C-alpha cells in the first residue's frame, strides 16, 4: 500500500477520533451548513465549532465556500457522504454492541 494511502486513512481516523468532529461530519453529510447553525445543532460554542472546522479543513474533509461576508461549510467531496454511510453500516454490522458490553472503558475509545 502506498504511503499516501496510509496518510489519507490516518487523517480520516484523526478526524473521526473526536465525537464532535464525527457529529459535524454527519451533519454535513446531510448538506452544507453555516457555523452558527452547526454550533446550535451540535450544542457547542461557535469557537469550539470553529476549532473543529479548522481541523476538518486541515484533514481535507471539509471546505469553506465564501458567500459574501459569510462562509458555508460542506464536505470537500460528495463521495465522503457515501463513505461515511458505508462506514456506519460496516461498524454497525460487524460489532453492534461491543462497547455496551466491554468491561474496559479504554477499549471503546
């Protein structure tokens, strides 16, 4: 496997490693959003959301689209929505209750 592929997967894994970023990606899977609306939807501050959006932009998963004085955020590639859906299906199919029955909390993080 080329090193580039491993780096792409590592960036994707880093993005998904935080629950707020995961929820943000899932929200953007449904369609573009504005920071204020996304912060309210996720129940986080705008500053916190801004930090997560910055991380996701750095990972190459999200882009900001300028609209006058505002910016709209969306997935960098429409295929990411499909990939997230596939990933959810695989995880739920492969191990639907692992964390609910795990005795070691660390194994679920």
